[in-house]
């Protein structure tokens, strides 16, 4: 189980980042359709920050739990 944990965390970080990109893309499309009802397009990038932080945390955890490689002689 521990051997597969780093790969699972990396995959999960990519999924979280993908969800964030889709969310921001949806907000951009919403802004293009109704600019008077939504925030400016540049302000929608703020919504990507929590996804990037979560993905970075998951990727960092995957690096911590990955097996250590010791250089040979």
C-alpha cells in the first residue's frame, strides 16, 4: 500500500489541478456570455489559487512518501 501512495497522491494532485482549470475556464466562459453579471475575467484567476495550493500540497506529500533512493558508490 505504501508503495502505491506516492503515485496515488500525484494522480490526485493532477485531478485537483484539472478541476481548478475547468472551474476557472467555466468562469471565463460565463464572463464572455454575461460580462455585466460577472467579475472581470482577470479576477476569476483568483479562484485557481486554492486548487494550485492543494495540488502542490498533495504533490509535496507524494515526494515525502516516495521511496528514498541512495546513490551508489
